[in-house]
């Protein structure tokens, strides 16, 4: 009864639950001792506390309850003489009955241990299934957000195509009419937009047709650098990679290029020094990217960076979410670490089986 009340009103208090269960176990052992002792078949009720402890508590407090339940039965077996009020009370034991009682206690111990282990195993399996279900729900939510972002981006690219073409034609006419004017800034911006739209069409075609390309690390890094020069020329990066790494290859579609480029741009924008290091290595058939930048502080929202959209005055983190999802779709992983004012973006991608390009 005490355990039931504690479960209802103090379930979060582990110490209270353990103390109440120990009290109930003690009371149950006293009642059993004076109503037949070891011979009382109702001693199996102590197994109920073992199950309840495993369900409500962690493994260590549950182990304490298991030991307490077993200790109560052993104490009754060892103390049957002083528990006996008189020989005719039914507590005195002969040799045969003592052997029978010992067998009952041994069977109780074995049953209690089996129940504790099996219940703990089932609880852990259930917790893991809950974690998997939660991860699936979060991924489904993220996929829905990405689908919405992708649909909006596709519509925007379609709507911008005609105005951009018109602006390019007008720009060419202006150059012809005023060839000595400085049109470099406008030309650069139009080139960026045109390059982005062309890349979007190529990426959309790859995704729609499920087409993938086998690229060497050198080709991949060159395309990423080219994209950075066009869309973010102010991004300064020190690249570190050796000739052996350049010859490795991986299979991917075009979405991987802007995904990695976006992570590099994010690192550059977060760095007060405006210069970052990009190191590319290979190990055990995996390609590793380490993007290192300085950072003044780490926002509390950064712990969920790349996993979900966030509310922040610096943005929603949509780019990191899209990049993270793209790299995962290529069977890769991405993570962020912060230490002593240094932020490191780690990317791991599988290399293709025939990964060496001669």
C-alpha cells in the first residue's frame, strides 16, 4: 500500500520509493514470518516488489530492492528458531522440513534473479524502442520542414528565372550604350544569381532522376572552391590536403557540393578573424573534413544546430539543417564541437569501393 501511494504521489523521488519499498518488504516479511514463515506460499508476493522496482527505478536502486527481498527470505530461514514462539506454533522445523524450506528459498532466489534480469532487459529494450521512435518522429518533422523549404526554393527559382534573364539582357544593352561605365558590381551580382540558378537546375535534375556521379576528392574540392568564389568570394579558407587524398573518390549527386560549401560559409561568418582552415583527410575508407574557425561564444541553441530549425536573431539554421540532411542522405555524418574559442565542423563521408583514381 505504501509503495502504491509513493508511486502515485512521489514517483520522481527515487530515495522515497526505495525507502517505502524497503518498509513494505519488511512488513511483508514480518507478516509472513508469523503466518507460516517459509512455508507460507504468499512469500512470492515479494517478487512483485522486484518487478515494480525495475519498472520505476534505475538498475542500482532496483538491485537494492532485489537484495532486500532475497535477504528477507534468507533471514526467515536462518532465524526460524528465534521466530518460533513455541514448538506447537508451527515455526519449529525438523530436518526434512528444513531441507524443504531451503529448497523454497533457493527457488525464490533463482526466480527473483531471473525476474530482475528479464524485467531489466525488457525495460531497456522498451527504452531503446522509444528512443528510436522519438528519433524517427524528429526526422519526420525535419523532412517535412526540408520539403517545405525545398518547395518554396523551387518556386522562387522558377519565379526568378524570367526576371533574371530580362535583367541580363538589359545589362548587356546598358554596356553597349555606356561601355566606359563601371558595370563590374552589377555584372558580378548577376553572375552569382545566374550561377546559382544553373546549379539549382542541375541539382534538381540529379535528384529527380536519381543520378549520381563518381568524383575524385580533387574534383569535389575544386567544384566547392569554384562555388565559393562565385557565391561568397569574401570567404577566406586555408585548404590542407595531400596528393594521396586527392586521388580518392566518392559517389554523390550535386547536392553535396552546396551542402559542404554552405558549412564552410557558415564557419567563415561565425569567425571574427574571417579566416578558416579546411583540412581533408582519408582513413579506413572514409573521407573526413575538418572545418576549423574561431568563435567568440557558443549560443545555447548551437547544441541543436543542424538537427532542427531554431529561433535566433542570427537566423533559423535552415542552411545547417539542409546540409546535415544532405550529408546523411549520402550515408555520412556531420557534427559540431566547441572548445576554448575554437569551433570545429566535422564531416565524414564514405569513399566509393573502387576509390583510387589513377
